[in-house]
């Protein structure tokens, strides 16, 4: 029997629904990504090195990019040995997850569907996954 999984993901949390051997298992994964507000106007944050000034924004962006990659890897570990995967969620996180899965390739599930949707409950995620795979 095929092992099926679905995930709703954004950069704050992910809800993974696994369908296997007649059972449904749900898992919620919290993100550890630090979201930094943009710094503008008077409150600019600069670092000085000699006669040069550097913005701390570049360091924050690099740190956030690393945290996003780590978060996506953590989410992937929850379903990496499954046969098929359905992904839903806001555009950026959903697309980044699909791109990361395609880059890994080895022992990754086939992505059978991807839909854009806003914030939904765990029950709604499970219902979408069951409907996608026509699973009772």
C-alpha cells in the first residue's frame, strides 16, 4: 500500500498529514525563523568599521535565509520516505518546499499536487489531503 502525505506550510508553521495503512496521523511543526522588521527612516541600524558604514540588514537576511533552509529540511524529514506528497499553503513557502524537494531527489516523494491557500485549520488540511488522494 502506498504511503501518502500532505502538508500545509508557511514560514511560521507546517501541518503534516500522513495517510498510511488505514490510519491518519497529523503533526504540527513550529518554525524557529526570526522575522525582522524592515529598518527605515530615522531608526537605521548601521555598523561602523573605520570610515565605512555597513547596514545590519544584509546579515539579518543571510541569517533568515539559513533559518528558512533549516526549517524546510526539518519539514521534509517528516515525510521523506513517503511515496506521494500533496502541498498547499501560501505561495512562497509552498514553492520553496517543492524546490527543495526537487533539489534533494533521493528518497523523496513524488509531488502529485500543489494548491495555493491561506491559513486553514488542521481539520481543513486533513480534509484537503484526503480529498486529493481520494482516501476514505
